[in-house]
C-alpha cells in the first residue's frame, strides 16, 4: 500500500498550509531560517523536505551540503526546480524513512519539521542514529482537538488518508525518545498559530558533544 503522502499533491498541501487560518507554511519558513542558522553545521539533512519551504535560507559560506529527504518524489523534483540556484549545495534523497533509514548518509544537523508525527518515534530514532548528527532540530504540532488534528480548510479531505499513519506527538514523549538514543534537549520554543494550534520547536544535542 502506498504511503498517503504519495497521494497528496504539493499544490494541495501548500495551499492548505499557507491559508490565513492555518499559516503553517509561513511559520515553518521562519523557523527553518532559525534552524539553519543555529548550529555550525556544514552538512545538513532535512527529513520530510516536501517542496523545499525555507531552502532560500541556505548560506553557501556555512552549508556545504543540504540533503533533502522525502517519500514523495514529485515534492523533491519541485524543490530542485525552485531552488536551482543552490544546485551545487542541494542533494535529494527519495526514500521512506520507516523502511530505508539504512540508506541515509551521515550529517552534522538533522532538521525534522512536522515529520515525526507521520513516522513515529521508533522510526525517527533509527533514522537519527543512522545519520548520526551532532544536533537535531524538530518541529511538532500541538493540537487543541485530538480528533481533528488537520486544520479545517477547503482542502481538509485531501488529508483523510493520513489518519492511518498519524502519531500524536508531545514534547515529553519526543524528549524521552531522544534521551534514549543519547540526545539531550537544549531548546524548546512554542509558536502559536491562528486556529489555536501551535508549533513547538525542540532541539537536541548529542550527549557526547555536550560534554566536550
């Protein structure tokens, strides 16, 4: 069975995310800018890169490679076209993180925004261990209504298939999962959204790196 993310067009996804009543696309862009600037990481990997929202914040003087990982090949093709000026920096990896984590290369920083909810903590732990970054920066969504975790919009039913892969996430659960694989929390920020939901940025640093 195909992953439901392979059935959702990028246009539908982004049109939903940028609605004034949702504004997650805009907020994620701002957060991505901060994530890319936060750590001295020459090599960055973005889990669930979609169409590349935020890649305009790449800086060649600090980023040698930025690897975009996604299960939807069409999303990656769109990102490559949109950010062709960064062709010398960008790499694209089409794979399913729940099944093919062993194909991931090593990196300095992993960014995973609104991704863990769709693969679950065990698969995320495995992917992080394979990529072995010094730092991990995540964004999860906090919902006021657990039954309707997708924001209401004209595009709502395009996301119905995600119900079978969605895992409700919270900061405590994610931090416990990261500690179990040797990463300590070093940042938590909450970004409210117009509809009562919120995006929470959670950053982690490898414990061996923290002691240096």
